[in-house]
C-alpha cells in the first residue's frame, strides 16, 4: 500500500519535498519555514513563533503566535486562548453567544438578545444587556453608559464626560473644558459651544434653513444646510455650492470636486483623485523616502508603484523599487527589487488575500512566470510543462517527469518515463 501511494504521488508530481504551483498538493520547506497543503481542503504553514492551519478556507482557520492560539469559523465564530500565564480566553459565535474570561480574570457569559455580560467587545471594556435593545450598559475606561430601548435613550457619565440622549428629540454631549454639543429634533437643530482655550466660540445649524459656527480660528456659514457652505480661517477656506456636487477648498487641505465627474483632494501626505466616481482612481501617499502611486479602473484594472524620493545607498531619486498591475480576471504582474512574477488567470479581484493565495489561487493559475535574482521559471497548466533557466543551470520537464532535460556547466541529463539518464554531477 505504501509503495502504491508513493507511485501515485510521483505521478501527480509530489514526490519531491519542494513542490509548489500544483493546485492540489504543495510541500515546501526551508531552514525556518514550512508550507504543506492539500488544496482547498487543508493547508498548514509555520515560521518562527507563528503557525497557521486552514480547513476549507474561509470555513475554519486556526493560528498561533508564541503562546497564544486563535481560531475562526467563517466570519462569526471566534475562539482565542491567550498566554498560559493568564486565564484569559474567548469563545464567541457572533452575534448569538459570548463566553470567556477577561484579562482581569472575570468569567462572563452572554446569549443575545436575552442577556449577559461581555468583556472587551466593540471597543468597550464591558457590556451588559437584558432583552436587547430594551436595556444595556457599557464601560470605556471611566465612562459608564446606560441605554434604554437602543438607540433612543441613553445616559453616559465619567470624568469630565456627560452625554444624554432621547433620540431624535434631544441630545446633549458635553466634554468639560472642550465643548457642549446639543441637538433638538435631530437633524433639524444643532448647537455647539467650544469651551477650550485653543479655539473658543460656537454657533448653530438649523436644517434646512441656515447655520453659522464662529470660533477664534475659523468662521463657518451654511445656507440651506448641508448643501451650501462657506468656511474661512487663516490657513483654510472651503466652499460647497452645492454639496456633494461641487466642493472647493484651498489651504492645508486642497479640494476640487465636481461629483461624480471629477474630484481631487490633497491633505498632508495623501492625495486622492477620481474620474467618473467610483470608476477611475489615482491616489498617492508620500512616505519618508518614497512615494506610492495607486491607480484603479474599478473593478478591472489595478496598479501600484513605489518611487524613491530620497537618495539612499541602494537607490537614486526616481528609481521604481516595486511595481504591480492586474487586469482582472485575466492576469497580474508584480516586481519587487530583483524579483518578479506574472500569472494568469486572476479570478480574485483583490491584490493579495493570504487565504486565497494559500488555498485557492493555484487552481486558476494556468501559467506563471517568475524571475528570482536572474533565475527565470515557467509553469504551464499546473506543472504539465515547467522550465527553469539560470546563469548556471537549465532544466525543463513535461508532465512532471514523463520527459525532461537538465543541463549544468559540467553535466547534462535526460528524463524519460520519470527516470533520469546520464551521469549525475559529482
């Protein structure tokens, strides 16, 4: 039986311990990392201090980092075992069942919508509810919130914090020493008073008639809010005539929007530009020593490049250190430093989703070309034909060993019916 299994593995091209590109099977290892897969049913990867196992991804995933373990069932079942130095753990089936032990050692249980307590959920330290949405409480740091018939009635108190809501009739949001914001028949009337020393002032907005908010640093005016707005300050002016169709701004933020035909916004290191929203995009981000450009024709074309803006020991200004493009669902190409890869097809619309790369992408990759530091490889029809050409070696294989040839500087060999002929290189 073992002999029969080894022959079958050889026939599908998995006799070697270093196999990649096969849609069904992969077994790759290095000195510090391993990857093993029977796609799409199971894959396993390990690296220093990390490991991951996928079972028919995205159905079930289990992974670990150092002494912590985490598992996920689809996108609503979660289980986490934290460091053994603590009793902290978590078993959630969102949104119905929550059970675990908090970081402070408190056990909890909640069954939605009947009742219970949840720790460390939705940015809250603690959430307690009974027959949600009728009654719930939550805590964030020192702020305690009580909600009755969510989202209509709530009250929050804490250090310098007071919030009271009978929605939509009246809302009071106060942060002592910063602001007092109130809403009446939201969104009809809103008022604000800034009580800080940095930018004191205040005003109101009466929808859809008129509004003004004047502070020490800026003046805002609305006519038929939110459609027509004018704002001016020492470093900024903004005009909406009307929002969202025409938006203009100059200063720290620059904006030219004629929605949906054209728009451009620049703020700090970010620049976003579009035509025929949301189809065509041209975005850029400035980093310390390079600028990243991203262009999209949604959902068919995506490209990205990184251009050097500060000279380094390895690169001159204007050098392109990495480049990527995809024509979905046909093909993609990417280069990073001296390594590149081309492949077709590309059925997944996003650039790189690790679970897709591990478990599904090889099934629709009909052809792949790689260049790794000058060694060029070709893989056609899941390994039906493979070729590798480098400075010191050339090799090709048909039907994973039915026929093949390998040549080095000092030797050459032929392969037929999965057997090698010729002298082996010493």
